[in-house]
């Protein structure tokens, strides 16, 4: 992904548009989803459950998330993130993680060489971990991790 990004003058939006299809959700039938959501609206939410914002859910599907946020961080926190070598569970499951990566047809993460991080304005780097669920391992992108007290590089801290 690094080479195409360089050819697009480091414009991440142009890279995603170039990837097309699944990355841009152009293959989805959004009118069918909208109709399904309209059908669900007639049913009341069960007592004790949160109110569902149907329009926000549709917007999240069509526009991506986060839908809002104030994303700022200190430069010193930015330069530390490429040097962090992910979480220890990933290191412990390296062989399994590499197999998952080979089956990446269901993956929507765009991987770049670490050195490119300093050239991508506004990029938040999230550490990668490995979690076990129902006997199967999977890669987890962890946008909530702070590498030290006062770290401003956690993307989850910026979303309302």
C-alpha cells in the first residue's frame, strides 16, 4: 500500500478511491438497507435497552466512523507510535496472525510501512493485538491504547 500512496502524493483519500469496491462500499445496496431500517423503526426497543438512533446507524454505515471528533495530538506522541511493537499477545500468536493475514479477503485494514507514518498528516497509529473468541484467534486493532501517561495518540480519546 505504500507504493500506491506515494504515487497519489500521500493523499489517503485518493488511495481509498483507487482501491474502490469493498473499501468504498460502492458494492452495497444502500437503498435496501435504508428500507430495512425503516421497517425496523416500527418496533419499540425492549425496556432497559438504549434508544436506537436509526439515522445515525445508517450514516455510520454509509459514511464510516467516527462521524465526529476533534483529532489532535502532540508530535512527540506521534513519533513514538511507529516504534511501539504492538501488544504482547500478538507476539505470542505470530504464526496464527500471519495465517489470518493470508486469509485477508475479509480485512479492511490498510497496512503501510512504519516510516510512512510521519508523512501522513492526521494519522493515528493503533497498536495491533491478538484476541481469542470462541476458540478462534483474531487480530484486534486497538485504538484505545495510551503508550504512557498523558499520551495524546489514542484515537478513541478523540471520538464523542
